[in-house]
C-alpha cells in the first residue's frame, strides 16, 4: 500500500471542504478535521475502538430527549462546556462570572410572584434567596427576567422525577425584578448530587474512575434588554465537592454562604419555621458592547 | 478573571481521568481531550456554534436507527472511517485491500445458492459476478462466507426503500464458497448514487458545497476460519465519481472492469438476455497472524 500513514487522505478530506461558501465554516471544519485525524492517528485507533465510539455517540443521541440532553452532559464532563464559556466570557470586569447551562434547563416562562415557595408542602429545610440584579457598576436593573431551577433533596430536577407532568414545574420559576432590582423566593436547601449516570456519560465516568457529584447549587439565567444574557449558578459554601465538580463549573466568585436563621418571620414578614436559611447574592450583568 | 485561555481547566480535565484503571482508556482519553480542547481554543468557538454542534450531534443520533447509521456516515464523509481502515490494514501484502463498511450493512445470514439473481424480476441490465476467494498466495479457500450488498438503480439499498420488510432482503445475500473457492451470482448493474442527504450529514455536505455521490460499487464482507475478515467493495471501472467518492473509499486495486457480453447463455449454462455483463474478481484474505 502507498500512503501508509494516510497523509494524502487527510489532505483529500480538507480539500473536499475547500469550496465551502462560508469562510467561517471552511475554517472551523479545517481545524476540526485536522484535530480529529491527528487524534485518530496518535491513538492508533483499532476497528473495535472505532465501533465502540460510533456506538457511544449513537447511544448518547438516543439518550437525549425533550427533558434530557446527554450530549450537553458529555460536553460538561469533558470540560468542553466550561472551555467554551471561558473563551466567550473574557474580560467580564465587574460582571458576574458565568458557568455551564447544564442539561436540565427547560425554561419556565410564566412569571412567578416574589417570595413564592418553589416546592410548597415538600418536607425539608428552606432557604430564602434574597437577590438583586444590577449593571456592572452596581445600579439596579428594573424588569430583568430571572429563570431559576435546581434539584431536590434526592438530586433530581422536576423533569427527572417519576410522574413529571410537562407544564407543572417544581423548583423552577421565572421572576421579574422591580425598580430596586430585587427578587426573592423560598425553596428547599439545595444539596450536592450526581449527574445522571444511567446513560453513556455514566459509563465514561466509571471508565475514568471519576465520581459524578456536583456541589450544591442553584441555576440562574438572567436577561435584561441591553445586557448580555447571564448563565450561572450560585454554589453553597462548604460543600465537599466544590474542588471536584464533575462538570468543572465552580468559580470562587460564585460561592455564597448559607446563613442559618431563627427569626420568627421571613424577611417578607410572614411566619417562618423554627430554623431557616438565607442566601444573598447580587448578579451584575454586562452591557452589550 | 484568572485563567483567560483556561489552560488550568484542560489540566483539571486530564487530571480527572488520570485514575482510569485501564491504561488504554487513560491514553485514548488523554489524547481525545487534548485535541478536543485544542480544537475549541483554535476555533475560538462561539456559544452559538457550540449549541449548533450539540444540536447537530443530537440529530445525528436521532437519525440513527436499526436500518440507518448516520454517525458511520458522518465518520465516512469526514474521512475518519478510511483513516481507521488505513491504520488497521498496514502491510497487506498479497491480500485484497479494504474499504469502508458503510452505513447499510445489516447482514443476511441465510445462505443463498450460487447463481441466484439477487433482484428477480426487476427491470434493468444484469451483471454476472464471477468471483473467487483465496489466501494471499492464491490458493482457493473452501467454505468462505461472503456477504454481498448493493444499491438499486435509484441508489437505494433495500432497507431504504418504502415498504421494506425486515427479513425480506433484496440485493443482499450470503454465499459460501465451494472447494474451488468460487462463488457467483446475478444482480442489477450497480450505478453511482448519493449517500443519504436528508439528515445532518447532508447539511454538512451542503455547507461544504460537496457532492454526495459514491461511484458504482458492490459491497463484500468475507470471512473464513483462520483469516482476518475482509470488508471491501468492488468498484466499476469508468465511473465518473471514482476520483471524488463522497466517503473517500476508492483504492485503485478495487476497481474492476464490467465486460459486456452477448452470449446466449449465462456462464452457468442457463439462457441469458441479449445483453449482459460479467464482473470478475479474486478476493485474497490475510491469514490471522
């Protein structure tokens, strides 16, 4: 055989895309093909390994549904999501740092009143999230939309729970800030939990002898006209997985302290349980350049 | 922000897999993550492009079914399949060269008698495939199993046709060689045809301004005890797409001439149509080392 290492093959593939009308498509495909072929050559991939890769990708696609995104999870555990995040959020002076969207954002677009308990009636300790939205200089933003979502005490998002009914969200809400830029709500204290391990990504973590845990956090997606959307989490200080998040999402500026309280009333004046918590955070948005 | 180019992130991801018990898993994941992160950095991938990639991969998974493998097709059009083939078939002295399996191998494991017409009753010119299976020294192999599959005059494999019934194959058979190593069959003359373009891979080809055509060929998968399985095609000489196969699968040694004949009988002595063709090929298998 001529072409033992198949350099001509790689050249032929690159050449085949050289007529792409969009120069960005041409550039990205050139870089993708170069790295993909270099990886296959370096790894000296066997036919069986190639078959295993095809099977892994196919099952990752099949595991992705309306309420679960296994390819996002794969991107997360390989650090690709946080890398794309880092590349796209350079120089965020004064603005809140970003982190992964995660695979469980499905949105809840009905506006929820401030103070609402996101899991009414469910047993477990409550946290009062007392937050505000400002610009990078600290000026309050009126009418900012804030989507919130988090997992329950068993580590499951509403869409993962048996008997989940679309259109009946739990631990998921949208708030709109007032003129003071503030919003608040009550919910269960979040806890650390594993990413789903019953799919192909679980197999990958097991093959790497990696744990699947994420430190306790609440997801936030904030939007205001004239500002860049902010996708982030607030992590709970003291969590044992802050240094080894399965998706590499922790940034020190996103960690907040859970303050334990025994006041007889919530900050909004309604009667509180004997023991509750407060988590305060200010989100600063970056103006669209 | 510290860590602008996020080199610490890549180190953290590599480190997270350093405890993989299998050294091969460790090595391959290290190479994969290094190239994947280098690609994302070089491409300076935007959030929208990352979302588009997640969506593309997800739809590629969803397009993959029991009778269609869109990830294999993706691997094919990116030249990855032929690269893996090249890496795994170095030094095939005397043995027939290999090429891609393609996305339409579903197997037909019932043995078919020699001489069978694979598309009985279908209109169109016939070719008599007159083949033999030998070792690399040319000695005939008795009892070799030969799986054959190809597309019809419209470029469709049986599994792609409307009304396809599993278990009722067309243009798909398994032959077993006799003591002389020979097998033969009749079928429609294959023609060049496009790979499926109604899925994500079709979008990729369109974005690259690439044609989707494959030169006319018949697929063969050959197995014999003590020999390596041989996955290959025989291409029809003179086809206009031999130089630009959409999946980069052509090797000169796999091209055979279609000999046009007007003998009144087929080689097996039965009455032949006024005009038919003969395609002769000898497959040489490589002994397992």
